[in-house]
């Protein structure tokens, strides 16, 4: 998909309507905290599943879905959702579950405390808010910033062959963001921990995207990592085909050509805004772009800073 | 006002409810584009004024306020608002107008084109969305970033004696943002244009604040300017009492103590987020803070990049 401007690029990713009434059926906890959203096709499948189970694990009304009253704590919620998703995966009800990753994501409830955890591939079915890290890895050619851009593996299940931020990954349950950064720098780009530790937190990009798999409210913590001239990223775990070392003009052209995985284009645009390459004087949609990079998601987010437990 | 944490700081500034129905009466153009909001006390005064004029310049209903049908273009809208505000200023109807500045701000309509212009001091009465520049001026003490912080003049009409970003100012009608940056660097801090020209655009901070003067949806374009070691800001136009060269820990402490003008604290917090001093691992409210720094304002914003006309 070719874009006429950057506003189209960010709107293509932050694509879910701002009108709450049109987003789907809220999935809520017993205290009314909304933690996700179900599209009509998911509600239909959930009604069918619910009718086969005694007692029914969910309460489903025309206005919302929640756990049944006998499901009251984190372990029970986690178990009910795991049983459901395992059944749907077995029955091939939703293509999203073909990408099963055996990776647990936290679903945050009141106070930013995890209410339960669930398989990552299942989160779009319940429209769960997820959190990841994206790292802009860059260097300098004399005084000019150049960015390391990843080409995703042609065999990757999602978005094969598209361009990506140099390093990115979901935050597994119990990892801090910086630990995730260091882990992913190693796994995806062979960047040693001694260098990755210099990655600088610079903010977050948030958006609400609709994909073939469902509803994805996502927050990506953004880091910048400047590599010394004698260091360059190298593919390691098979997720990346190759890396390019591009000027920001090359990055901009490739974004407008639609060569990027949509959410990664947002992270690259945020980088170019923060580094003065997209400015209010050269970009007429500057403010609207800022809004789409920082969509306010109406779900709880993690509040507790985690102890650092995973030393690389 | 002492704050317990940075979330309180940003909420203190981005203080207007997200519930549109509770914000006030929309002020709209003839095509329905909402360009501002009137608090009940302003509506009451406007009804009184409107009744003294023939023909009445405004149409006032229980749901919205707009120009009367004979007011159809930019010149006429500008004139009607100027006549109104001049009258209110003369009659001392609102304290906001005691701070009359003889500075015109654009009120943007459909397509980001100015629908009319109005006196800066009057914008909170109509809840007009305004645009300014704030420049984080910083230096380094060896490898440590230190920030130049301004103490506002004790005789300034608004927020006397509070801390402020080193340089800041509203964008006058017909100025580009970068021109405004260069103009304000000179006027407020005696920073020569040759150095100010290196200020780097890094994004924008937006918030919706309620002050004693009314409703202020504001967008501040944010610039970073690193000063060479032999350069330091010096007060010039009497708006600044003095400048401090502070570590970011000193900046953080002073923000929590409530020593800052509220919106300037947001700009400083944005700086510390972008420079890796406030991170998702050390700040439990990181995401909520990001939202308040990037409030989506439901008013048109400038879309046209302006020709550079004002060379310093």
C-alpha cells in the first residue's frame, strides 16, 4: 500500500475508530474494569463455546462479557482463558491461533496489577492491550544520522519480508522493559549486552490497530541505541533476513512506499520527529501525527516497576 | 502546591475532564466545526452583550454558540470578536482581559486555515486552542546533562517568580515555529540567532488546562537546544529574573515541590522522558504521564506550513 503522506501511514496503523460505541463488546472484570474488546464474530464463537461448558465460564450480555461469578482470582481466570483458547486452537476457529507462540502476556487490571495471563497469539481475539519494546538502532556517517533497518524474514508468519525496526519484541510476563531490550538486542541482532545496556528510553508509542487477527491496542516502549562505528547488527535467530544502514531520507521513502510493517513505521516516524527530521515547519499534519503516535488507550496499563530478575 | 509524583504534576496541568459533555458550551463556525468552548459565566455575559447589539453578532442556544448569519468571513469574524473583547475589557467583565497583550492569535478552522484572529489574552474566554514554542536549553557538565531553567520575573503578570523553560513564547500569527524559536531565544535569553538556529524540533506537548482565566487547550512545539560551553543564557527583555544551570535531579525535585509554572513542568518532564531520565522501569505511571503530555485536542490545528518571512 502506497501512502500519500505520513498522516495516512499513522492512520493506517491507528485504525480503530475513536467512537467507543463502534469498537465492539467490552470484556470486563467483575469490578467493571474494561480490559479488552470482542468483535461480533468472537462473541458468537464464545456463546457457542460457553453453552458446551458446565458451569459456563463466561457471562455474556448484549452490552459486555465477563467471567462467570465462580471465576474469581488470577489462577482461575488464567485457566479458563487457556482452556478456551486451547479448544479454539484445536478446532481451528480463528486463524490468529495458528500463530501460537507459547508466550504469556499479562492482562492488567485495576491498579495496573495483572488480572490474568494469556497466550500472546490469543490477545487480539479479546482485544487485550499489549506492551512491547522497539529499539531504533542508529549510527552516524560523519555527522549524519543513519538508521539500521531490519528486513523481516521471508518465512516469518506475520508480515514476512517487510521492513522493521532493528530490534523489537513483546515484553514477556515478569520481564522489565530494559531486560527485554537487552534480550532482544542479542536474539534479533547479535548486539552484545555491554552495548545494548546503553539503549536510552525515549518514551512510548501507542495505537489501536485492527488486523486480520482482531483488535490490538498496543503500547511500544521506544528506545534509541547509537552503535559505535565498529559495531553492526547481525541476524541471529532467523527472524531477520538482513539489515540495511539507511539515511533518514531512505527511511522516509520506504515508509511512504508501504514497505514497513505498519506499527514499526510509527516508531520510525517518532524517531524522525524526536530527531528533528519531521518538524512542524515541514510537515502540515504534524499535530495529528503526534496524536496517532500517542493514542490514549482506555485500558489499564502496568503500574508496578518490576524488580530486575533476568540478567543477560 | 507540593506533588506526590509526576502523574499529579501532569494531571494538575491537563486538568479539563475528558468528558465532552461537562466541558462547557461549544463555540462553532457556521459549518459546525467546533473551535472553542465557553464556560457558563462567559455564556451569561455574552447573552447580555448580544442583547445590546443590533444585529446581534452571535447566535446563542442551549447547545452551542456561533456567529450570526451576517458574519460570514475572516474579517467580519475578527471584527466582531475584537469589538466584544474591547467592550469587555473596558467594562472589566473578566480579569483575563487585564492582561491584554496586543498580540493576535489565529483561530484555526476547517483544513487548518485561520477562520479569524483574536487578542491572545481573550483566548481562554472562548476556550480557543493556542500554539506556542518551548525550548529546553541544556548543556553538559562532562557527560552529564544539565538544564538551563528560568526564574520568571517577579513582576510578570502571570505566574511571577515561578520556574520556567529557558525560552518559550506564543506563535504570533504569520510566524513559523522555527522563526518564533529564534525570536524568543534572542528576546528572552540573549541567545544569538547563529546558535538558536541549531535548536532541534523534537515533537509537541499538548494538554487542556483550566486556569483562573478560563479554558486553555494548548499545544507547545518542543525544541531542544544544546549550548556550547562558552555560551549561557542572559535575561534581556525583563521577563526572566535569572537562569539556573541545574542537574536533572534538581529539576525533578523542583517540579515535585510545585516551583514550576504548570505547563512548563510538562515540557521539562517530556525532556526527561526523551533523554532517558524518566523511564518505564523507574516511573510506575509512565504510560499515563505520556497520555497527559499528548492530550488529543478536539479542535482544528494549523495545517499549512508557513513561508519563512521573518528573518531575525
